[in-house]
C-alpha cells in the first residue's frame, strides 16, 4: 500500500484493508508507458466466451444489460521491475532514433524491435524468449497504437470507435460472427482513453499518411494495412468536443456464398441464383445501409466469376480480396481510386474510363456514389464493359437506389435499366446490441417506361427445385441467355444444381464445412459445377461434387 494512502486511511487494520481492496477493485490500471487505462475485471457477470493467447486474454461478458469485451493485456500485469524494463527500453529507443526517419511503418517497426532486443540483451537478464516478448511490447507502444492493437488485431472485431471528448472515453467495438450465426454485436470494452492517448493516435495516423490534419483539414482517412483497417480521424471544428477516431477492419478471410449460406445471411436458393447471374455476365448492384455486408457480398460474388475472365477492380479503400483471388489463379487487376478527401491520384471517374480501355473484363466498383456513375452506365448501355459489372451503392431498396442514381447522380432512366439485378442487404436489430445481416431482396430491373422491379424471392418457396416457377427468374434467364450465348435450358440446369449444392453445404458438419468453404476448395467445387451435362440429374451431380471433394480434403490438410 502506498505510504501516502497509509497515512490518510483509518487506523483500524481491517477497515483499512477493506478500503484498500475497494480502491484496488474500482481503480483502472495504467503502466507508465501506456496512455490508456484498463479497468480490472469486476463482479461475477455471465461469461459468454473466453479466448486469447499469451499476450492478451479476452473475455466477453454480459451483465447489467451491457455486453462488454474485457481485455487482460500481458504488459499490464507486469510487476514494477517488468514495467521499468519496458519504460527504460522505450527511453533508449527515443534517444536512439533511426537514421532514416522516412522509412515506412514495416521498416520502422523492424528497427524498433531489433534495437529493443539489442538493448534488452545487453542490459537485462531476460531469457531470449522474454527478450522477443518485451521487444514486441516496446514496438507496440512506440510506433504502434498501444493497447488498441490487441483489439485491432482480433479477427472478430469489425469496428472500433473512440468518441469525443477523448478524456475518460470508453472504447466501443462491434464484434462480427463470434457465435457463428452471422450476427454482429455492439459492445463496449474495459479500455478507457485519454487526451494523451488520442494525441498519440492522431500523431501516428498523420505520420502514416503524410497528410495534414488541423482545423483547416479536420478529416483524415487512411488505410492501415498491418491492422487490416481503414481509419477515419476527425477533429475541431468538425468535432467540437475534440478529436475522435473510428477504425473499420477488413475481414482476414474473404467471404464466399457458401459461408454466407452457412451463417444464415443468404438462403441457398438465393445464393444459387446470384452465382448463376454472375457467371451469365449480369450487371448487379448491391445496396443497403452501412455495415449491412454490402462489400462482403460483393467479395463473395467476385469469386463466382469464371477464372477464364479477366477482372478489373476499382475501389478507394482496399476491402475486396484482390490478392487472395490472384494467388488462387484469377487474372485480376486492381485500381486504387482517389477518395473525396484526397486531392492526389486518380478519381473514380478517370479510373473507370481507364479500365474501359483495358480490354474486355468483368468490372467491379467498390462503391458507385458520384460522377463516375454516369460514365459507368454509359459504358454498360453501349456494351463496352464487355462482361459482368458489379458494385455497391447506398440505399435501402432498389427503388431508392434508382432514385439516387437518376435524380442525384444524373444517370438517365434508360441507362439505369442496364442494371439487371439490385440486391438489397438489411441490418436487423435483434435487441441487446445484436444485429443480423440478411439478403432482404433480389429484384430484377424491368425496362420501361416507367422502370419497374420484380422481386425474385428470398424465401425457400420462391425458387422451387427446378427454379422455373418464378416468372421473374424465367424472364431474367431468357434475357441473360441472349447476352451470354448460353441456351436457357443450360442455365436452368446450372441453377437447379446450384440450389442442391448450397443446400448440401448447409447439411455439412462445422469442421468439414470450414475446410470445404476455404477459397481453395470452394473454387474447386464451383469450377466443377460449370457446364454439368444436360442428361444428368443436376442435384445428384452437385452433391457428388461435395462428397468427392470432402474425401480429398483430409488428405491435403
């Protein structure tokens, strides 16, 4: 017990102990080298999940109507000697900066880690394994984001927020799919920030971006690749109560339609229809509110593009699985378009014009939201896009998306009719901070005047076993048949096979499903589904593909 507290606490030993225990229970902990505080674990709440590794244990709890992710970072449990070692190592790094201060983050992190290891070996009695562990802590709290990295490197964390004013603000997050049902959960944490912590975060983001951030430029957006995140920093006068930041993480594992069927985001019948639409070179817009899974569905649809087609991707935030698809054998080229807050580089409109000069390719637009919409629809209308065109747009229905394109973005109504299908995602509130992502509607665009929409289902009975009782589906298939040169009956056979395929995926046990839904085996199965013979039973053929592939997986894992 500190001497200063010993002097002011009651003389009675039992009472003094009780008061000290109360202080320890309600006080937040913060080592001298950290700028955020971590509240200690309290009470006996319902523990929903417990996981972690040697550097940080995580506990998801529910109590008093609040969902909370509690962290127990290893470095916060160090004794006085261990904290002194970290602090002295940081002092050494500060007094021995690298000669090249312009090196990128990877180089800077490597330098700090190596310099810290050298100092620790020469000035402490730590074992080699502990040297590496302490050096990682030093790099985390000098050129990293401190304790926040334990959250930002957690695969289940999708978003992280710190609101203004930052002094005493609690870090809030959203967790995605932690219980396997596709839901996202909004919860708080036991991390408490400070003005010093926010100053360090903004300084780090400015350093990584090389761009200004001030009252004249109160918004800073930047990709942070090593955290798989997109950070948005705002400050006064836009944020009148001080600086605030949001990190939006990208999934380390690309979603595909099979995974989405497994967690209930999309029905097997709808997944089958969408996969056929992509392979038949349809033009598809995915709409919905922020966080509803538009980009995840777009990434899943990209993997349905036949490998023999070239793919061009245009986005201003690196969210789509371009490198993963390239390593899996796709011929895919990415364009990084300038966002609205950056005056450098090429904008969306110019990027689309450039892509149209690069030969016939499937064209993927991260988000259709500005002047580029007019150029894109002109290309679609005249047939210059060559193959399927897909993108995302904000809007809660096909009608709302059309209104925005026609009235706000100056896309002609006849041009908008070049869209074959609009897919609407929803984010449903299920109470207690839990929300679920669902494919709300799939609607075919019918050229007018006036333009109208025909719903294609999203219920198990909407597309039956042969998928041909739905008139909207039949008309759409006939339209796509003329465009891609495939007979309608061949598309029908494929559609029936896909329905059986995705239904079969649902029936698999979790371990086998996770293996089969990895990008390698998923692409293997979808490739086998192409062009099933018309004389065979498509449902049996599809299930045979699943079973034959499942027999191969254990041999290679």
